[in-house]
């Protein structure tokens, strides 16, 4: 099966509070489940880090819609890979709200320099999805 896996980060808009973020994730999980899209999103107060997997003809238009979404800004694609297998097969949209871990890890990774290591970031999401 030809799939793509795309990792991006963005910044929540000023008026996107915790309730709106939960709504984004709940809606995403529901929609993705219908479209065989899987993935994971990590959020803290300052950023979204999301990975999406699925067929390119599904994921690419979805990313375009997501980019237009006023609930966040400064979307930046960190990596895009073709793949045969899903890393997040059990998740239509897994989600972790970062307390300490993201502050420590993601801000260290993403911090001031957004050209961080996408491989490490993806590993972080895989660990979180496994509950590690
Ligand atoms: C950070 C963020 C992540 C999102 N992730 C998804 C997602 O994984 N799947 C999805 O269908 N919509 C996601 N959305 C919502 C889309 O931007 C869009 O509102 C939704 O797909 C409905 O689009 P439509 O109104 O054009 O049908 C996300 C939005 C934001 C701000």
C-alpha cells in the first residue's frame, strides 16, 4: 500500500484555547477514521506537532485544508516520507497534551530553530503513542 507520512508543526492562534484544541482533536479523530488517515498530535501552549499518515490523495488535500484553518498559524512541514507501513495504525488521531515532556523535549527540539530533527520528533510521537 502506498502511503505518505507527513510531520508538521504550527502555532495555535491566540484565541485557540484548550477547549478548542480538544475539539480539533476530537473532530480530527472522527474524520480521519472515515478516511483511513492515522496519526498523532502533540500540543502544548505554544505549538501543535502533528503527524498524518494515509494515502497521498487523501493526506495532501487534508493538509491544504488544515493549512487554511484559522485556529493555527505558521504551519511548517518538517518531513514527508513515502512508506508502506503505518507507525500510528491504532490511532485515527492520538493525542497528548504536553505538560513537562514537551516543554523539555519539543521546545528543545523545535525551540527557536524550527529546523529541528524531524526524525527525533517522530520518535517522540511514536513513544507517546505507545504510552512510553
Ligand atoms: C492543528 C490542527 C490539526 C487538524 N487536524 C485534522 C485532521 O487530522 N483531520 C481532519 O480532518 N481535520 C483536521 N483539522 C481540521 C481541518 O483544518 C478542517 O477544519 C477539517 O478538516 C474540516 O474541513 P472542511 O470544513 O473543509 O471539511 C485540523 C485543524 C488544526 C488547526
